[in-house]
């Protein structure tokens, strides 16, 4: 659970935003702000990043994989040409394995 703490030190009063993360050994990361208003704005922006984008049609792993296939087939990835029919066929054959691997790590 994220929270905002008030700390007083050599720099005066600062506001520390503590939030959970798996990247830190303690399980929490910190960000310090000069004003409470900045800390609250950061918290609100963090919540917005966690929500799916408005109009996003990806709700499940299968939806995400299908969207990835569509991009590979029609647009290409990272500025490259779309994949060939042969490559697309192999990507489609591997979807169950990709989905199972992803769900095993979630």
C-alpha cells in the first residue's frame, strides 16, 4: 500500500512517497518531494498508469497475444516489414505455449 510520509531533515520538511515494488530488496521504493501537493500529484499519476487505457480492448492474455499477432501480420514490429505467412503460422502454433508460460509467472 502506498503512503506519503512527512520527514524533517537538513533540507527542511520534505514529503516521501513510499510505494510497493518487486525491484527493491525491502519491497518498497521511495520518491521524495518538496511539497505535499507534488507528492499527491505523483500518487494520482501512479494510479492512472496502473489502469488500462480508455478504449483498450486487451483484457486477457489471449487478447494481448491476438493483438500481437495482428500487429505482426499487418504492420510489422519495430519498423520492420510484416511477417510472412509461414512465420505467422508458426507464431499461431506457439500461442498456447506462450500463454501458458506467461500465466505461470503471474
